[in-house]
């Protein structure tokens, strides 16, 4: 697998990426968007990691990247993110909703708070950010694209993932319905559904045994690199996907 060269697929566009700090799918997506010519606002609730990510991206793309902290469970912060991004670069063309919260817990042991927290970040956060971005894009009056991060567990059963799977299935259904609401404004809303992407944070919330088992289920025998998922997000954000809306694209080599 070779890291792709940029082809200016997002040249002249402004992209906002949530949960973009660190080394996961969000930061990989921000980097790929910059490499495709976009101006990018990265966001995260973790201020230190966000600052570190901004510094790393600025080293290669100074002047086209900015950072704003945001907790997607807080409506005021979501509104401030969208307004701040539009003020920084003049507009928002693409919103990439990457923020999500997982973990492994049996339904028998799961508390109401654990259930609610995963749904609030993963599903409600996607709703809040989509709603805010849509209002900004409608006001601009010339279309736009929203890309949500779902997961194959929204389709497939996995032990200990009831809260996360319910949230991601909700993201899929929300994507399809919101796309119908946005179509009359020329705004496209799609989602990706990755199976397994390798990054350090995943190892903190998932056992090594489970990660090995999940990787062995993949046809390639390995997890995806975060940039491999980001490539599909870039495609959905770009004009190459101009006739796609309400779709959930599986980014997976997993077999039954």
C-alpha cells in the first residue's frame, strides 16, 4: 500500500474535522484534506493534543490550518466551532464528523451513564455538528458536503459493543434521513463505516487479544491505516462524489 499523492480534490474548500487531535482517523483526515488543497479547521476537546496536532500540521501547511477546541456534547461549543471556522476562512464547505466514544462493556454490567455518554458523544454529537454546519451552508447558499464516521458494528454484532453499535447504527440512519432534508439545498451527507483502523488510542480501550482477533477477520489480515479510511472521507467530501448522498460506504476488508 502506497501513501497517495494529492490531486487538489479539495482545492479552495474549507473543511472542519472534529476529534482531529492525536494520531487517529481524524488527524489523518485533516492531513489528507490539506494535501488535497483544502483549508482545514481541526477540533477536539483535548486541548494539549489539539495544540500538538496543529503544530505538526502547520509545519507543512502553515496558513491553511487552524484549531478550535470543542466538546461535541456542548451545543454552545459546537456553535462556536462552526462560527469560528467560518470567520477564520470565510466559509465552511465540508464538515467531517469524526468524534465518537467507544469502549467494551457487557449490557449486563453497563450503567445508564455509560450508555448515555457513548450515545451523547457519538450520535448526538454528530447531530449537533451536522445541524450547525447545515445552517451555515444553507446561509452560504452554494451547497456543501458532510461526512460522518460510522462503523461496521452498526451492521454487525460484536460482544461488549451494544452502546457503541447502537450509536453507530444511529449515525447511519441519521445520515440517510438528514441527506433527504439537505438535498434541496445542494448539500450532500454521507458516511463511512470502517471496520478496524490501527491507532494508539484503540489499544487503550481494547484488549490486544481482541485487536488480534479482529485483524485476523480482515481479508488482508491487518487493520486499516487511518489514512486509508481518510481517503474515502476525502472522496465523499470532494466533487467526485457529486451524485452521492445518504450513502454509508463500508471501509473494510472484513469477511463474514
